[in-house]
C-alpha cells in the first residue's frame, strides 16, 4: 500500500484504542465490566452491534456464497422480512431476557432450570462459540496476507516465521488491548465509534463501485448469462442451485425464530438502561444495517462482474494466476507436487467468455472451472490428495476477493477499505473473545464457588480468562483447517449449541411449561445430532469415505441416501461423493432442531409436576424491585393494531415514529410491494429476465442507497449524543456488589433479600385477610 493508505488505515484505529483504554475510569464493579452498568442508550447499542456483527469473515463468506449462486435467491429472502421485523418491533426474546436482569445466559438458565444445566449448557455453548469464532482471526489473517500482498513466511533473526501466525497473534493482542481496561464499556464505546466511522466508508465504497461498474453494460448482462435453473437474477429459475437454495432459506428462517435468544446474555442484550431501550435498539437495527447491506451487495456483484465479464478477461487472468500461486503455497505441502500444479495452472489460457455467443455459464461450467478441474486432476486420487484439493478449492474461492480488491482499488480508497477491515477485525474479535470469557467465568467457574468473588477478584478472573480464550483462538486458528463454505461451517459448528438451545430458551422465557429434564433432553438429542454430523463432515474425505469404500458400502449407502432425498429433489439432493459429505450443513441443522424440540416437549411433559413461577423470573408484579415493569397491555379494538407492531404505553412520540417507519419500510414496502406484489404479478404474467435486472437495480441499490444516506446522518447524531450520555450515567451509577451473576434458590443474589421480603409480606397479607374473613 501507498504511505497515504497507511496513514488513513492506522490513524483512526489508534484513536479507537485510546478510547478503549480511557473507558477504564468508569469501571466500578462487575455490572459495569460485564453489562456497561445497564445504562446504555439505543443508538450506542445499535451502532456498536453493527460492527460487532459485521466482520471480515462476514464479508468473505457473503462474497463466497453469492459468487456461487448470485442474487436470485435475494427475492425469496424477503420472506424473512416479516419475521425479523415482528421480532424487532415486539422485542421478541430480547425484552424478556432484559427483564430477567441476568448478567449471562447461564444465570438465566439456573434461575429458570437448575445449576447443572447452567454449567453443561454454558460449556457446550462456549465450546461451539469459540471454535466457530476462532476461524475469524484465521480468515481475517489470510485476507490481509492476500490483500496486502504479504509473503506467507518472512525471516526474523535468521528464523523462518509464518506471516499468518504473526497477524493472528497481533489481532488477538489488539483484542486484549480493548477488553482489559473496561470490559463491556470499552467494547461498547469502541464498537460504537467504529460503527459511526464505518458509515462514511460504506458511502465512498458504494459510490466507487457505482461509478466504475455499470449495471446495464456490465453487471446486469453477467448476472443474466446463466443456464436454465441456475439463474443469478431470476428468482423463478433457481431450482438447480445447491447448498444456498430455498430449503436453506427456510431452515434459516426457522433457526432465526427458534434460536433468537440462544446467543443473548453475554453480549449487549443486557446493557440497555431499560428493557424498552433494549427493544428500541433492536428495532433501530433495521435502519442501522441498510448501508452495510448495500456495500456488501455491491462488493459481491462487483466480484461476479469483474471475474466474469469479457472486458476484464486479461486483468482477471492475472488475478487468478496470482491467486492460485499463493493458494497452492498454502494448501499443497509437497514442493514437487506444488510446482507441478503451478506449472499446469500457468498453461491455462485467458478465459474470454463472449456473452450471447458462448453457452451460458453454470455451476459446473464457468470461468473458474478450468482452474478447479486442473487442481482436481493434479491433486486428487489419494485421501491426502483429496484433502489438499479441498483446501485449495476453499482458499481459491475465499481469497479471490482480497486479491481482486488489491488489484483494482486506487490509492486512498485502498487505505479506507483497509481501515474498514481493521475496524471490523478488532470490533468482532474482541466482542467474541469477551463473550466467551465472560460465559466461562459467569457460568462455569462462578457456580462452583460457595463464596462470591470480591469485585476486584471477579474482574481479574474475567481478564485472565480472556487471555486464555485468546490463546485458544490462536491455537485453533493455526491448526484448524476449514474445508467447507464459511457459511456452511458456521451453521454446523454453531449447531452444536443451536441444535438443542432453541426450545430451552423460548419455553424458558415465554412458558411456565418445561423443566430441566426436557432441557437436558434437547441438548442430548439436538446438539448430539449436530455433533455426529460435524464429525462425519470433518473426516469424510480422509477417513469415512475410504473406510466405506474398503468395506463395499459406498454403493448401498449412496442408493439409500438418494432414495431418502428424492421426494425433496431438486432442493435436497444426497449423492455419494468421495470429497464432500452428501448431507450439507443446513440439512443437518434442520434435523438437529427438530430432534431438540421433540426431546424437550416429551421430556418435560413426562416429568413436570407444577408450572414455573414466570413472574419472579421476569421481575413482574410484586417482584418488580427495580420498578422497570410496565402495566400489562389492555386489549381493545382501538389499540389492537398498535400491539401487533409492538407499541405499548411506554412509547414516546419519537418511539412511535420509529416503530411506524420500520413497519412501513419493511412490511409495507419490502414485503408487501417488493415481494407479494411482484410475486402475484409473476404468477399471472412472468417477467422477462431483463425486468428482474432492473428490479434489483432499483430495489436493492437505488432505494437502499437513498435510505442509507439518511440513516448515516441520523445514527451519527444519535450515536454521539448517546456516547456522551453513557459516560455521564456511568459516572453517576451506584454499584451493587451482590449483582454479580450468582444465584441462590432460582433467584439472583441481588434480588434475594427483596424477593423474600415481598413474599413474606404477601403471606402476612394473606393471613390477615383470612383472619378478617
């Protein structure tokens, strides 16, 4: 990079790190360190959640997936709009979890079920979360190696050092620099600042792509040049797409609803100053993410156009040659075989595909096919070779983005994009390290202690465990090999927890039905199913398939899988393959969730003796010791519609405007007009492919761009005001040492004395009432 790019990329990061250290002066106790004192406002929460959720790995994963399937499926993704909007407007799960005043998900589980479940579930969740998130530094490190053109190894004091390991270590050290001083306060402030800085970068990157890649002459024609059944732009012509298809979308929707609460508790969902403020932060997420979505979409379609259109053929040939040379060095261990592979790849000619003259491209025959098939022919034939080919193919698709960007971005924009990646790297990794370390301390170590930590001991324990989690991330990043699409890997790894977590959390928050027997059953059957699927996927090419082949079981098992999946063809197709496990991650995830639900319901129904005291858990009625609970909503014809979109008496005029704007944009415009209206039109009179190209240009790009500019200014103002107020409220907050996450008799220590006094008073009043009668 040019020196100007380095100044642009490094300067703001230093400011963010200084703010993280400055936040230390506001830490007075455990609640400050774990939940920012529960005084955060909606804008600082929303802006912070943007960067902690949007990461380097998110960008790489999205481009990797969209490069394979295009944007036709985006139309059907509008089915998720009413689901997300209703969950956001009503505060589904988030509002109720904040009512429990739990500092962690494990504290909630002990109050709702029992201590053994708290420990087991927290251990399973943390393991799943840590292994899943630990590939984040690995993918990010590879991204920067390819983006900055760094060598895989360098000499230091005569020792050949891996660049990958150094970047992973450096990124995790930056995480600790943010976490150690102020915990959640440092994270929230630094993430919010990074979120506010990201918006202008989104605008600039989007503008560059708009100006340099025309839609009608470049992007549109490329997206329309696909074989029947694999369209990149027509949502009614995608039945042959595999992996990222309609079935995967339906599983995603089911998982979003069922597991809405499964990750909360060790993030910002317990930081809002009230349950209502927490709910409003989630609602603002609809607007918050607009420009981020636009930038991700534009980068993905830019990649498709750049790497496919004939006018970029010479440039992209050089990009692919540079990419394959670097990838082979990382994926092929034997130097002779690697040289042979590079020699074979260098013989490939420029892939000059003429749109309209040559046959349309497909999943099996496209510009990248000669490179992939050359690698397959050179490497495969043995279990070790099959594994190396998997590594090559995975890195080829994942690292195409940074190599391409390095070759096309001008000075200045290169620095801005690098700054964005730096901020996303820090904000995501520090949040994930802190979430895991706080879970370990709060839900695995703390329940075994009979005597509470002192506040100073408590904070030191979290800080030291954060260092241990960073070391775990480092080791896994160095040695763990990710062989599938990133999204697929994430689905199956998080499925270790999410396969059984959904019913535990949903029934736990919303129902008096359900007990620890059902909860343990859900974990055993739901999460256990995911574990079996993960082991089969990880060991398929190298161990499982060769073993099946040696025992003559490949053909009968392959026929069985084909027969079982045939009723769901072409969306679910299970075919025997020597390289990849026949059942993909979304299909395994679906089966795991169904198993978990059945186990929870059956186990609870057979063993539960009395309903659970839900009012005590949610601090409602007589248990409202913090005076946060509002009166129940009173149904009437006049206000029924307000209830449907989540408006309650505590809403101010501004809150109502936000709620109605989200409802109007998401449900009326996006779902009603852009989806339902267009769907009905096409059922009556199908659109030509060119119309779909214009449809995505207007709805996904132009409208989003206009609304994104408005939300950029809006959140910038609101975020600055909320950050200032956060510091003021933290300075004025009075800490309660008992509010540390410990539970006694299904009640938080912080509430125990107050609850017992309330219950004694109720009993006394009942006795007096009985005496008078």
